[in-house]
């Protein structure tokens, strides 16, 4: 399968730059993988669409203020995106310009509004895939994630053209996030949920059992290889809390309760953690779900609309078959759905089936 097999035409004006006026007001394309049907609803209709005894699994990770605006020693501009913390006080990071920010280099972290110096970034070594090991220092001390949250910006995706502002501080975090994690991108399907919508689902009898995938490069890194089998996923960590594991195990063991994942990060967590017999409670994954893969866990998936030629659109193709996935996306384009992180959503029903339509 070639990367070009997963291309589709997307008008630039459909890329959402700002969230919908209300979290649960986004549009919802309902796609039945078995019936091969499409219908148009809104997010707040979910209690009507989800079976009363469903177990709903979101990702409750916190998005960190991992984007740092830099001023290099010679006065030039730069950026760093922190990906994860090492145990020794340092971070794994993407930096640019990579040619200037090599081991031994330093740069000031600045406030983009007024240029004030907030801390110093020091490059220690080059890691695999061109990443860097860095330290964030202030008054000679390493800063941890909580301190970095005070000086960084939320790392909005590159297709959103503004720096994170006041609205993004609320709307690029889920309403139910834990105060934990080191995600560098939001689990965007979860952005649509309000406390009232969650309560309505629970009142109907649905379970709400979060997992935590620390969203990193594995989720949003673009494919560059022509053959998708040559694409290497970046490692991402996950945890499954005790209460979630207790709710999941009977379902995964075939007790007949429908399971709906909120977002591809939750789906990839469950598929990585469940081997058909045992549920791994924590670990890391490089899982790449592509056509030919049969789900072991979720029956249904709520997800936003994804980039052409991305690993996440490939995942959708694995659930629907590439031709039907492209047809569904073409319908969303015709109907002027809003795409990507701040956009509308798709509910894929009856996804757990053999993927017979690979092409």
C-alpha cells in the first residue's frame, strides 16, 4: 500500500481554525461500517446513538504547554516542542532550526508577546530521528512539567495558524482531563464532550472509563515513505487505571457490552494493551493500525476528521475499507464539515469486523 492510496482532496477553507461555539454543537457524520450507510447528526445526539449499556473509553490525558518560543544566542528565532520528560530532569524535544540547535547550544525561552526572557534551554545531545535531549533551566535549576506549563504555549497543530490564546487554553483541553500526563497534542474527539453530555450518557446507563495515552509524535507525525510499511511510528506511553481495567475486562472477555472508544488514541491504547487474553496495565506502543487489521477491542469509534495521507486516516481506512472511507470523507467535504483538531466528528459504528475491503 502506497502513501498516495490514502490521499483525498480537501479544500483549505474546511480546515477549522477555531472550535465550534459550543463543545457539543459540532456536526457528526454517522457511518455504519456494516450497513455501509451515512447520516448527519450533531454531537449532542450521542445519547440517542449509543446503546444504553455501552462502555465509553476516552483519553483523559492533559495537554502540556510544550511549545517553547526561543531566541538563539545570535538573536535568531527558534522553537522547541517538548515530547516527554526523562527521569534525570531533561526532556526529549523537537527543535528548529535543527542545524543551529546542536549539542552545546543554548537559547533563551521568551514570551512571544513582549520578548521577556523566561528560562534557558540547553541542548545536551542528539537522539534518534533528529530529536534532542534538552534541559530547561532557571536560576540554575531544572524545570519540571508543572514549571514548564507556566512559560510555554499549548502546542496547537501546524495547520492552525495562530499562537494559542485564551480560548485555546480551555478548548484545546478536554473538559474531563486529569491533571496528569505529557501529551503534546489533544485527544481531539474528546474535545466535544461537556459535563452535561457525559452526565446524559451515564444517566442512560453508559459507563465512562478513561485510559491515558501520552499523545506524541506517533499520533501526528506525517508519513514520508512511499510504502506505508516503511513508516516507523514513534513510541507513546499509556496507562490504564484500576477502575477502568475492572470495567474493561468483562467486556473484552466477551460479556456482550458494546465498547465505544472516544478517539484514535483510546483505540490504539486498547489494541496495544489487550492481546486477547490479558490486559496490559501500562507500557508503550508503536501500533500502526492499517487495512488488513481486525480490531480486538472496540465496537465503535468516535473520531475527528484527519489529514490526507496520515496514519490516522489510514486507521479509518482499516475500519471502513479504503474506498468507503474515501466516500465518507468526500461526503463530509460536500456537506462542508469542518476538519481536523477543532473540526467536526465522525461516529464509526460496527467497526469490529474483518477488514475485507482493503483497497
